[in-house]
């Protein structure tokens, strides 16, 4: 008998019913607490139950919750766009609001195509991406995503955009030594462009740090500079998908700042509203918008709820909270504490093969044999077992794909709210230690 008519991720599965949340903790209706070590799906960046956000929500709801973007603008949407321009810095100046990360990446692609059309290059319609990537679940976004498990049922309807190898140095796809490889994986973009023809390519899209598709893959220094140069030399726009990494998650406002690379278009979602309401965005540079501004003057895109004033007011309150509470800096600091603690655990548990990440976006890849990096024979069972034990022990962890085919590896993401304190980090490490201990016992 189902709990209710709501469709659950696993049909017939039982899920705790959450009653309320506060800070880094969620509480179910039986009173059990869960340390939200994943921020849901790497989303609740400022934690749960923040008063300032609730006040902004109520105030906006009292004024107006909905206006249609083709009829009106709103103060909330205008202020949010200005705040985004301020926080993203550089030339990134124009925001287009949507409701999910998937819509944001699809919008970015459409705007890239339109940019070239308005410049008299209508054939530039394709987008190149990496075969280990996730840009969203809708058909256009999934077409750009190198995520085998999420693609496999729909392959006949999807474009084959992912073609470039990821910088997965723990298991180099090209079997090279990361110290001497010369970043051949980045050069693959050039080969892809040659094959397809730059006349046919609108953009290259990449997550600065690969999230769910690879269990947090941080590229080596110089990698993104190289990719950006290749894009520039070939008249191809660079779209940075910061849906997971944006607004402080990695210890910088944008993860791209680590490498001083300015994208032509950036997409945001998740932490942009910290999960308080659905909102996401594609943010464009002046260069991208200019031909459209001087041409048709209208972007062919948008949804009924785009730039919804309630969501915009909430997002604005969240971004102000990030700034005022110095959460970007805190993410960098707490990220170092957590990584240090997790590395200690990796010495204790031989099934932890790799720990990687920046700020509070940390990936753990699990292996059967640390020395040879041999994956478990049943990687999905391993991930599910660890996450299941975690939930029982009151710690929420996020699953990720891993392995060279995105299927044969096992990984989790640890990404608590950026507000987590040192004491709460210690509690997180204690709960995860208990979880790993229990999992270790199952290995016999
Ligand atoms: N892009 C990245 C990098 C993501 O991690 C995600 C979601 O996990 C998306 C896009 C899609 O966002 P959404 O689930 O809000 O559609």
C-alpha cells in the first residue's frame, strides 16, 4: 500500500515525511534529525528555515506573487538581475530567469544559437560537451549531458553532443599521467571542432567542476584557460554550467574564478534560491546580447513562470544572505576542515579510493582495492548501501555516477549548507564515520 498518491523516486519505497528544517538539520514527523550533508541535491546552500528569506517571501507575496513577463517586469526581477550582474562581475550583465537548471542550460543553448543567427551565421546550431557531464533532464539539456544512466532510455530522441573527454585524472580516460599529459583531454575539443566544423557549432558547454556525472571532478589548473582559448579561436561561445557550483559552493562566488576564465554565458540554479523557491537563470555577456539587441531585439524563449516575482524576491534575499554572512569564504574554510577530516577517514577505510573537491563540494569515490583502484563489482549497490546507512544514522549523502563509463564506479557527494559551523562539521564527520564503519563490516 503506497503512503499517498505522490509518485516517489522509487515506487513503493518509503521516505520519511519531513516536518521542518533548521540550519543544517531536517526533522521528520517522528522527531528524528538528519544532518543535511548534501544540501538536498547540492541546493540548500544557506541551510533551512532562514528568517530573512521567509520575511522576503511574505513581503513579496503581500505585494504581488505573479506577473507575466511579456506584460510586466517587477522590482524583484530587476533587482535580482542587477544583483546577479554585480556578483558575477566582469561582462556578465544580462539575466534571463527560468525555473530549473535544465531550463537554464537549454535557454543558454538557444541564446547561443540565436546570437549566431543574428550575426548572419544560421548554420551554427550544434553544441559540444563532455561525455562525463550533467546539464539537466529535459530533452535539450539531456542531449548535452554525458550521463549514460539518465540518457539510455531516450537515446533515439537525443542529439549526440557529448564528445570530449573529461579531466578525470583519478582514472584518466586517455591512460596518461596527469603530471606529463599536457592536458590532451582539453585538446580533444579542437579535434571535435575540426570533425564537426566550427561553422556548425554555436557553443561548448561544461561544468567548471563536474558534479553528479562524475562524483566531483576538479580540472587541473590551465585546463579551462586552454578550452576558452580554443573556443575563442574557433568562434564558439563558452557556456559555463554553474548550476551546482554557483554562488559560493566551491569557495568562490563562481567556480570559474579559480581559473580566471570568463564564460560568454553562465547558468545558475540550485543555490541561487537555496531551494526556497524554484528559480534558475542564464546570464549573458554584453558581447552575446549585442547582436540580438541590434537585431530582432527579442529572445525566443521563456516560460509562464519566468521571472516570477515571488521567486525573484526569494532568490535576492538568498544571495544577499550569502554576501552578508560571508558564506563564500566560509565555504572555502569549512571545505578545508571537512576535506582534512575525510582524508583521515580514508586512511581508516580502504574502500575510500579518492577524495576530491573545492570548498564544500566534495566527492568520495569508493573502490574494492585502493592500490589498483579496482571498482566494486556492484557499484550502485555500494552507493545505495552507504546512503541508506547514512540516512539511518541521521546523515544525508548524495549519490553520483563514477567510473570511465559513468556506470561502473561508485561515488557520493558531500555538500552541506555553506552555513555549517566547525562543531557541525565535527558532528558530520562523526556520523559519516559510524556509517562507514557499518558499511565496512558488511564487506566481511
Ligand atoms: N546542471 C548541473 C550542473 C546540474 O548539477 C543540474 C542538476 O543536478 C542541472 C543542470 C539541472 O538542474 P535541475 O535539476 O534544476 O533541472
